[in-house]
């Protein structure tokens, strides 16, 4: 019998946190049979009455776009199209 993971997930402390902007907790979940990564940041309520986790869900298939950058003055932006030889 196959276990149905739909609408379930796990989270745990982010042991790889190096900066304040990195999530405090990380994990994964399945929603409507699609896999997601879960990131969470511990946030204090505005009235200081307690804290909560702000969550972000990112599809596992999603990858960060790569940027192709050609800097001015790199030596290629001022080359002429006609080669003298």
C-alpha cells in the first residue's frame, strides 16, 4: 500500500543559516501532488505579544535564473566586427 503524502510536510531548524536573511526553518511538503520547499522566518508581532513563523513555499522544479552579464570595458564591447586579416 502506497502512503499518501498529499497535504503533508516536514520542517526543521535550518542548521546551515549563515546570515540573518536566511530562513530559520526549512523543509518540504506536498500540496495537490506537487513538491514544494518550505522556508520560514521567526518574526516578532508588532505589539511584542509573541512570535510566529512567516512561511514561503517554492516549487521544487523551480530553479534560479542565470544571468548573463557582459560588463562594459571587458575588452569585448569595443571590438569591431571587421577583422583585418
